[in-house]
């Protein structure tokens, strides 16, 4: 299987911060695979997705490797970046209202990359824009081409953003919280469109979200991220049936289930680790119910294989016995 | 919408004309005293002069005469120059228009250009330049420019209006620069701030991440979106240029509408002053109406509102 996105040991640090923004992050997305990257805000998940397009925070020092469609983008020249952005990967952003230039017509927005990058004629570009708007389920493509962004609803604009990402005919679609700014029904519609595109076009998808249940239900594999580090990586089924990292368990416990009786919610106590705070040992130690002083704050856990999962917890092995004894969670 | 704008424009001009006329009517000093300058006329002669110039009529009648006269293109007679106001202003208008035109070009080209440069470069050079530029009053600029580029280096003439288009333009350079330094600095500042704001927007990241070249992104998404405030401020400044010509034309000994305004005020030449003030206001109103009409083309969101 072809690896579309291969991030290895990626560390992004900025002077004046207590901890790196990303710390030894490794992550892969294969051809046609849907992978989720889950975490609270500030965990570094959006930063990780942006690195796939060579978008690094200004002034940051970057080490490690990010290979996209066979091209290394860390310290890449403009030519390589352009190749990746124009033909391998494209991104859908969280807030479509902020993502579409407010003063240009939808038609200009969509045909601009087709004409300037893909080199299509005006007529070809327009035809393709119409086709893409149809593909993302817009009701009246010819009219939408003449509309301005403020004339469309958030859900419609997010479809436009998806169509825009598809103008590159990418193999990898990076979706940064694509439904967070939308209402619940629209969220489901957008996820359905993404699922269909993935099947029809064989797209690889990296879904960035804070919603672990959503991630596990639509993706093949899930990475759980905390304070710039990967805490757990597992196939979706394994992650939800046997969550091994205390943080993963906390995330599953803090979201209400979509069906069935409402259990007692157990939100994770404390707040996510800020960028100004230095870490020693496990970054989750301050909020972890299983923390062992002297162990967890002294040794930094690395990802180790347990069953189908990879877990960065020093007590992973013993905790699994414990949870299985209790019948999970 | 057009009809309403034109109506509002006409109303503004009407109200202004009344304010202009009445303010000079109420101003201290008597134009007759100037007209008879030094001589001591008999009461009969004085009454004759008053009658000739219409000073004996009541205020509403005089305003009405003035207003209807203007609508027929008759702005009255200059007390000072013994010619019609229209011809006095008309003969000086071309040189002032050239000065205003050249200044407009300077403001737009250098103001906007420097603003773009300042937004795209990391350095603080442009900010310093702008801060200094905005603080220089035009008469100070006039004195410095004349002594450096006119007297010391001899690159430009320091006085007069010149003859023939090329020569006139040559004469205009220093006055235009003196006139526009402050305005250029303001436009630069607004352009730079507006560009920086747009550069940080997410839609710019979106088109960048899609692989559009930096120059395309800057031109079509940053500059294009930053235009709104730039056009508004430029419009305001450019319509104010006519007033500022008074200082610069006097400083450079130029025979334009601005210097005419100064001498006319000195000599209580009310008809000329009234006409010029009204001209200034009319320019202001017209330029701002144009800006208002152009704005929806720049930002389609105001079209809906
Ligand atoms: S290493 Fe310790 S503190 Fe960190 S998650 Fe595991 S048990 Fe909790």
C-alpha cells in the first residue's frame, strides 16, 4: 500500500515556549485510508495537519520528516511545496465563512486555481467548477457560480470549500474540524459527502477533530494527541472497545453516547497543558487518575505496542488488566 | 439609489451655499471700506456704491440673487480685480487642477506603493518614514524642499507657474511634493495596516495552501481585499487637497485658486471667497459620492445592506 502522508519524528518548537508545539509526532495515512487525529484544542492537531502542506508556524524550528506523496516538505523549496499543494494534498478548513474570500464570486474562487495552476481555459474551468459543485451536492451550480459568499449558508459554503479542495484533484484530503462551525444536521451532511468522495475517488483522508466518537465511527484508524504528542494510535474498533491510554478513556467518557441511556459523564479533570508550561515525564500526569509520583513525572513514555494499539503510557500494561477486571472504563 | 444620492448631493450644496453666504455676511468688517480704500467719499457716493454692489438690499434678497445668479453661471463680480468671479477663478483653475492632479497621482502611486512595500517587508523603515512624513506640515516641507532641491541643487524652479505643459509640470513638482507628504504618509499607513490585516486572514491561508503563487495571492486576495479603507481615506484626502493648495501656492508664489483664496480673504473680496469655498465643498461632496458609489464594487457585502 502506498503511503500518502508519512510524518516521522516531527518536532516543531518555538523560542519562548515552555514545551514544543509538536513533540516527536509520527503519523501515516495510506492510499484510500481515513485516519483521524483527535485531541482537545491546543493539542497540536491542526498544526500537524498544516505541516502536510508545508505550512509551519512562523519562526518555528522544525526537525523530523514529513513526506507527502513521496515529496519531503520539511525545508522544501517553493517548487516541491507547489507540487504537493497543487496535485497531492489539499485542505478543508474549520470555518468556511472565514475561508472563502468575501469579496469574490464563488465562480472566481473556484476557477482561479483551475486556470492559474491547472492551466485550463476559462470555459473548461467553468465546466469543471459546475461539475464539482454538483459533486458536493449544491442544488443549483450555475447560480452559485455568480453568488458571493455572504449569500450562502455555512453548510453550503463548506461544500464550496470541499469543491475548492477538489480542484487540485488531490489524493489526500486534510479536513481540519470540517463540521465544528456547522449545525448538527449540516454536520451529518458534510460527513456524508466526505465519505462518498472518499469511496468515489479513492481519497486518503486525515480528519482533525476533537470528537473521538465521530472519529472512530468514520475513520479506519485514530491517533489521539495531547500536548503535542501522540498518546495512542489504534484501529477504530480496538480504540473504542479497548481504550488503553487513560487520556483516551477520559475522552470516551466525557462525550455523551448518541444512542442508549445516558451514563454518568466523567469529564477529564483539569485543563489541557498550555504552551507555556514545561513538561517533565508524561504530559498527561497532572490530570491522570493513575499517575504514580516518582515514575510518571520522571520518565517520558514513548509509544509501545499493546495488542492492536500503540500506547504512550508507562502503566499501560497493568492498567489493561485493571480495566478488563472492571469490564472496561 | 442614484436619484437619492444626487438629491442628497444637491441638498448638501444648497445648505452649504446658505452657510457660506451668511457667514461672510456676518463677518466683521465692511467691504465698502475696502472698496473706497483711503478716499473719503461723500454719503451720497457711499450710498451709490452700496447700491451698485447691492449692499442696500435685505439679506434674503441678496442670497436669492446670488443663488439664482450662480445657477445661471454668474458668480458675481470680484471687488478686488474688477472682473467676473467666473473668469477670475477660471483663469487660475487650470494650474491648480494640474497641481491637484499631480498630487493625486503622487498620493496614490507612492502612498499605496509604500504601504504595500511596508506590509510585505519585515523592516521598520517604512513605519519610521511614515511617522516622520505625517508630522511635517506642508509649509515646513515647502521651505525645506525649496532650499534643498530648488536653491542648493537647482533641480527644480522655486517660484512661479511656468508656461507650456512640460514647464508647468516641472514647476509643479516641488509644490506637489510639499502638498502631499502628509497625505502620502497617511495613505501609506492605512494601506500597510489594511494589507497586514488581510495577510493574516484565513482565506489567504486557504489560497496559499492550494498552491497559488505568492504574487497572485498578494494581488488578487490581499491587496484586492485591502482596498476598501484605502479608497475611503484617499477620497477624503484628495477632496481636501484643494484647501491645502492655499498654503503651498502662496509659499511657491503660484497663481492658482489657493493663493487667490488667500488674497481674496485679505481684501474681503466676498464674491470670490464665496465661490471658492463653494467649489471646495462641491469637490468634497462629489468625490465622496463617487467613493460611496465605488465602494460596493470593492466590497459586495455592502451592496446587500
Ligand atoms: S504515564 Fe502515568 S501519568 Fe501518564 S498516562 Fe500513564 S499512568 Fe497516567
